[in-house]
């Protein structure tokens, strides 16, 4: 880790509390905020500081020193109005990165308009990853980069085993790039043209969705 950052996590439901715990475990300074006292109590040992506060109370947020934070994560999912108001207040206070969990598409659109820096839809994003894993036994993981591009982890089949990257020529034939090759606990993050691929290797492939699909179906 390069630098200890300061994070405020506001709303400690399942999503917020897990973000809080993980950031704290990664060694960051985390301020955990929720309106519910017992929830705040349960996060005391998993945060640098845990406070009971209403996320829409501007004076309270200021007295907690929110304006000095690099990052704020707003995870008041099911209550759209406080989520929007809180996001607005945090942006007005000048917090550079405000990431917000959205409950639905209307919520998403409003958050976009008021300047949320990243909008997260955990259920939708996770559902897409899982659906792609279910769709093909070759797919281990799936990350959407945009509507057109994605990064996919594919298991190398017998068909392509014992070939080098040059022999497979994936970039020319399918227009996708093999970013990394995972073999047991090792990850080769800059695969060379003459590196071999073996059955069971996990290929981290980036490219246009259609190209990845073509490689998955015909190339391996
Ligand atoms: P999950 O991740 O469990 O799906 P969620 O997105 O469904 O969470 P909720 O359970 O609705 O979200 O709320 C998350 C937390 O936000 C709750 O612990 C709740 O107490 C807190 N919360 C709701 N409104 C406010 C508010 N105005 N100020 C502070 N905390 C709030
Ligand atoms: P989310 O992903 O939105 O957080 P959730 O985990 O909170 O979902 P619910 O909204 O409580 O889940 O329920 C999910 C769906 O399961 C609902 O559409 C509900 O109708 C359905 N469901 C609940 N109980 C049953 C049941 N016994 N048989 C069939 N369907 C059920
Ligand atoms: Ca929920």
C-alpha cells in the first residue's frame, strides 16, 4: 500500500459494512457512519472511528470533519432520498470522490446528475458476473469495462494446450489481448510471445465482447 487514505462510509447495511471492514483491514483510516446506534456499535472494532449520525444533517457531517476526507462511500441503498441528499452535501463540501450505491435506475440517474463520481449497483453487477460464469463453463470471471468491452477469465482447454501465444495468435485472429496467465498460485502478468499455455491455465482476456465470445467458442 502506498498511502494511507481517509475514507468515510455512510450507511452500514450489508454493503457498507463490508466495504468498511475491508478498507480498515487494508490499513486505511475509516470513519463509519449510520443512523442506527446498534449497527454503529457493531462496527466499532472494524473501523477507526464509528459515529451515530443522520447522513442528511449537514452540521453533523461537518462536525465529524467530513470535508477533510479523500473518499466517501454512500451506501444508504433502500432509502433513496437521504442517499441523494447526502451525496449532494458531500459534493458541496468538496469531497473529491463520492461513490454511491444505487438502488434502481431512477436513483442511478439522479446520482449521475448531481455529480456522484461512481455509482455502484452491486446486485446488478454481481448478477451479470454470475450469469456469465453460468453461461459458459470456460468463464471463471467477467468484468464489464463498457457496453462493448470486457475482461474475462477463461480456462484454457485441451485444444489450445501446449501452444505458445505466438502459435495461438489470439490478437490477430480474434482481436483480443491476453493480459495475464494464471497457473496455480502464480500469475504471469506480462506474458511473452513464446510463453506456453497449458490446459487448466486461466487466461485473463480483454477485448470486444463479440471478439471474446468468438475466441471462447471457436478458438479454444
Ligand atoms: P444492503 O447492503 O444490506 O442491501 P441497503 O442498500 O439495502 O443495504 P439499507 O439497509 O436500506 O441499505 O440501509 C443501509 C444503512 O443505512 C442502514 O444501516 C440504515 O440504518 C442506514 N441509514 C438509512 N438512512 C440513513 C440516514 N438518513 N443517515 C444515516 N444512516 C442511514
Ligand atoms: P435483492 O437482490 O433485491 O437484495 P433480496 O435478496 O432482498 O433481493 P427478496 O426481495 O426478499 O430478496 O426476494 C427475492 C425474490 O424471491 C422476490 O421476488 C420474492 O417474490 C421471491 N421469493 C421469496 N420467497 C419465495 C418463495 N418461498 N418462493 C418463491 N419465491 C420467493
Ligand atoms: Ca438491500
